[in-house]
C-alpha cells in the first residue's frame, strides 16, 4: 500500500514538472524578467552558443587587459622611479609650493563637479543597461570569461 502511494505521488510530481516545462517552453521568460527589449541574440543563437561567444570574447579581453595592465603599471612605476632618482641626483628641481597649489585647485574643481553627473554618462549607463537586458546570456558569458582571462 505504501509503495503504491509513493508511486502515485511520484507520478503526480512528474506530471506537474512536465506541465511546468511545457509551460516554460511556451513562455518567453526573458521578456517577463527583462522587459520587451530583450531578445536579438537570444532569438538567433542557442544558449550554449551565446555562452561560448561571450566566454571566448571575455577571456580574450581579460587576458589582454591583464597584459596591458602589467605593462602600464611597469611603465608608470619605472617613470616615477626615474624621476625620483633624477630629483635626488640634482637633474630636476621640483617646485613643491606650486605642486601643492595645483593639487588644491584640482581638489576644488573635483568637489564642484562631483555633485552633477554629465548627461553623456547617464545615457551611456542607460544604453549599457538596455544592451545587458537584450543580451543577458552573452553578457554573463563575457563576465565569466573576462574573470578567467584575468586569472590566467
């Protein structure tokens, strides 16, 4: 008797899961989740293809970002080291009062400008949000690939 009850329960659960999968196939879940703007890549390619495209391009970008970042850091650090050596050797004389005055002036300008974001920044973020909503699978693949590229 207990086995029969378990089998009936398993059959009911299986039927409900199958009904749910059929329902999901008929629905465009990304439209409900991300709005009407989603879909160009999602309609053309399978999820696996989108993840592969995003992952490979993200890995390439991450790897290049890592290499360029190392070269840039080495260049800036080496330049600062050479400037310090030249300053200590007497080849360069630094006017520290002028540097302090310029830094204070830059601080004042930054404080004035931080309260207002430019309209171009707002439109860039809006366009980025629309792109991410339209291409959520490719974007997630790109982010994963980018992090792997940074780590390699």
